């Protein structure tokens, strides 16, 4: 019989780091517990101590001055409802609104979603396209890691056992820029993504794509930013509702995207379906961003 | 084992829990409150929904020791002490939103939380709020009717 586990609630980052330093990899951080409790019940975890962090009030805030700073304990409901996030980071708000049901979103946290590092983590693609950086606090101070480098493998991140993820910093939308998160599932709610794609696109005065960020989830061991496909999109001029010609112009980006992903067959979908749906997500994301930027510009003209 | 203090349905309770106990185990086995139901044990069905500081959560995947110092509301805590039902409970009865009844406590708590923050939700808002609660009898239609009856749901 395994030794009894201990449950310790901490009130500050310092207290959490002290606990984690004391127990090292025998400790398991628990925030909302929506991943941890199930993994524990399935015997995928056997920690000596749970370090419960929901009481660290300073990690529950979302602040915007220039860039957006999200505490690790910001919940999915908060991300989905906060007007500042909905306007500056609509793809992130949309993604959070699709995580499980209200019961999951009310306690499930951003930090938990990123540290759990599921291939299907919905907040990851929108944060990857916002050039997000995670902040880790350890006994020797703070370390910042680009989110792109934080994901090392399925459920494996660049976090040392004594470090707490304290926050995430992300760049908000700029002028003539739009973003979207598209998630494919078997039904409208309570689904883990079969495939997900976030795009953040900038357009110049002529409507030509001047900068592009693309990221995907559920099509490889980790959420992934797809730089070759981003490059292929530069210079593209999608017009209105895209015609077949417009689609042809996207082929290079689609090929680059297909080359970068490594989907598998699993209970939710087949690899073949995932490959089939990705090009459609990319096309739609370009249409949606183009339409959003046009609408934004005509709004500016009116005001 | 460890001792925690928490508020349950407005009363302060002291309970002994295992460090790895779920809130659902504490409520049903420790405190004898059987309103929250044990079904999927994976946060998928919502039959165990309770409110934690007013927020709907799945008690089956929430750690009991994490509730120390916090307020839990279960279906037993909704009606008045004299047994008078809340308007939403009354509407569930009137519209036939209760069939086998197994999912009912979970729906009531989710929907009470919705109406507390948004007293006149649109039907779309009601549907979205209920995404984490499964009902296998009613097809949800009567549940939507019940909310409409108390909230004057907008079209
Ligand atoms: C029914 C259901 C549906 C779900 N649907 C989705 C979905 O559609 N999309 C999706 O992406 N996820 C989904 N999830 C997974 C889960 O809800 C999210 O990943 C959630 O964001 C996890 O947050 P948490 O606070 O509950 O994390 P916890 O379970 O507390 O922790 C998760 C992991 O992160 C670590 N951790 C947490 N916080 C920190 C920190 N600050 N520093 C260091 N390590 C930390 C923990 O040790 C653990 O390894 C679902 C879960 C359930 C139960």
C-alpha cells in the first residue's frame, strides 16, 4: 500500500516554492484539480504531497498595460468573460469558452491547462500566436520561457520540480490585425479538440497579409506554432469570400502546415480526418481574420 | 486524515477527510448529503454539481481539503428551511422538467448560479450554461421551459 499522501494549501508564491523545493518531484501542484484529480484517480500520479495553490490571491489577476499579464490562477470563465480579454485576445477568450462545461471553466486554470500540456490544450494555440511567454518562479528567482519552448512533449513542460508557473504574458492585437481560434469536435460543447487552429494575421492597406502567426493543437504530441506555414501566407491577398483562385494561393501554406504536423489515430478521431480538416481550418481562419479586419476598419471610418 | 472547517448550506461544519478525498465523497459519505449524485466520476455529466463560493463545480473531481474555509451549496440548501421551494424548483415541478430526477440537483445548482449572475438570460445563454449537465430523459426541452417560466427568457 502506498504511503498516505499529504495535502498542503499555500497562500503565497514563496510558500509554494518553499514546499516544492522541500519535496521536489514528490510534490504535485494542484490548482483547480480538473486534470490532477482524474489522473490521480486513474493512478497516473502518486505524489507524496499535493501543494494546493488556489489560495494564492496574487495569481488570480488579469492585467493589461501594453501587453496582457495573466496570473496562473486565472480561470477559463474569467478568460471567456473579461471584456479586456475578449477585445484584446478574442481567440483566447473563444478557446477558454470551449473548455469543458461551466463546472470545468469555473475552477480550471490557465496555469493548469499549460502545465498539464495535453496535446489538445485549448489555450495554447491562441497564446502561441500572441507570442506568449510563461513566467516560472523558483528558489533562485524568476525565469521566463517562450511558450513555444515550454512544451517539450505530451504532458511534459520545461518546468523544474521546484518551480511554480506564476503567470503568462501575451501581446494584444495590433491595428489591422485579427485573430481566431477554430476548434473541431464531435459536438458543440464538452469536447476535447479533434483539431484546433489559431491564426493571428496582420493586413496592410491593400489587404495583403503582412504578418502571420499560426498554431495548432491535437495534431501532434504538443501544441505547435507552425512557422513555415506562416511564411507561406505572407503576401497573400485574400479577397472577400474566397474563390477557388484564392484557395489555390493558399496551397503552399497548406502544404507547409501538413508537413509540420504528426496527427495520430485515437478515440476522438483518425489521423486521416485530422489531416483532412486542417486545410479547411486554415482557409476559414484566413477568411475570418480578413472579414474581422475589414469590419474593424469600416468601424474606425464611422467613428 | 486531516480536519477541515467549511460552510455547507450556510452552516459551519468541521469534517475529517482523507487528503485525497473528493468533495463528493465528503458530502455524501461524510456529511450525509446525498443530493449531489455520483455518476461518471470524471466531470463529464454534471450530476454532482454543487456551488463552491457560488461557482458551479463538479464535486466528483474537486479535492475536499481544498474546500477549507469556503462555502459549499448543495441542492439540500436551496429550498427554505420550512420546505418552501425556490421559484426555479417550483418551475421544475410545474413544467415536468423532472423525470427520473437523477440529474435534477445538478441542473438546479448550475441554473441557480446562472440566474444569480444573469436573471434574464437568453435561451442561448441558458443552453451554454447547461453544457456540463447531461439529462437522458427530458431532451432538455422542459428544463428550458422551467427556466423560461421563472426568468422570462428573452427570445
Ligand atoms: C470534463 C472535462 C473537460 C475538459 N475539457 C477540456 C477541453 O476542452 N480543453 C482543454 O484544454 N482542457 C480540458 N480539460 C482539462 C482541464 O480542465 C484543463 O487543462 C484545466 O485548465 C486544468 O486546470 P486546473 O487548474 O484544473 O489544473 P490542475 O488539474 O490543478 O493541474 C494540471 C497540471 O498542471 C500542474 N499545475 C497547475 N497549476 C500549476 C502552476 N501554477 N505551476 C506549476 N504547475 C501547475 C499540475 O501539477 C498538473 O500537472 C477538461 C477537463 C475536464 C474534467
